[in-house]
């Protein structure tokens, strides 16, 4: 795989795995199947799965842990997606010297609107898995703020990708996951609000990657029962 220029990590694509590898451990926060909350890792992984991989009697947590262990990735933070892993999108933004890099996979077959659950889609598969890397260390408070900004950017991109005839456009999917990663350091940023350079960079990178993914997904006209 040809590496994009200027990434703060190495990106290895070997379906069904997409692996982000950092030279040094990074601090993380987010929610994902394994080790949600605050953590530290050198790898963040997407695993592409299909219906046959996860029959009703399989525990997805055990399944993912075993698959990662088999690939010597037992310490990785991880996502699972039924989206074609080759359809990942990368976006970067630099504002005033503060940089952010986003890697996202976007599937919308179980799209939801916040506060208005579509129960008819309870068994559909689809998710938006988002990694956002900050070029600067973050305090715990700044990490939480960065998650908020990434969520806003993802939601804006999804809503703007919806059919204009939708009276209540989707805001995400029922299984979205976000991980924010940042280098370790003694002088972390105390805040990354929308008025800051880093907050703007995070929002721009997440918006661009999600928008590109949503546009591609819709162009493919994937049916809800298919692989997305």
C-alpha cells in the first residue's frame, strides 16, 4: 500500500485488517469494543467482519480479542466494521501550527437520528469508526473536549450527506465509535474548543474524512441488508 505523505503514523492495509502503528505509545480516549475510556497504545486496528463471522452465539468481545491476539495485536485499541476496509478515508488539517489527522470508515445502513431510534433497523449493520490524532499532547479535559468536537464534525458531515428530502436526517449510526489519540508530553493542551487552532483542525479533519466516506457509501447504493 502506498503511504500518504506526512502521516504521524504508519498505515498498514492487509484485509481484513487496517492497522495504524505509532513509533511510540500514544495516549487515547474513546469508546470501542476493547478497553474503552482512557488508555495508551501503539496500534489502533480496524477489523472487517461479516455475518458469517459473528453468528448469534458468538461473543463479539471474545471474538475480537482472539483475532487480535492471533495477529500479535493484543495491546491494540480496536474497531470492528462490515465496511470494506479498503474504503477508509484519511484527512488532515493544520491550523496555526496545530495539526490533526483523521482515519475513518463510514457505513450508514443502520443510520439513526439522535433521540429518535429507528427500531425497524435493529438488526442492520453499519458504523462510522473514527480515529483522530492530535499533533499536541492533551490533558484529560482536552481529550474529552476533542471527543465532543469530533462527534460534532461527524454529525455535521452525516447530516449534510443525507437526502435533502429527509425531514429528519440521520445524525450517525447506532454503533459509531470514536478514538482520540495524542502524543505523550509534560505540557498538554488544557483545552481544544472550537475557538482554538487545534479544535478547528480536529473538526476539519473529521468532517472531511467522514464526508468523503459518506459520499462514497451513498454513491455505491448499498442496500441495508448488504455489506457496507
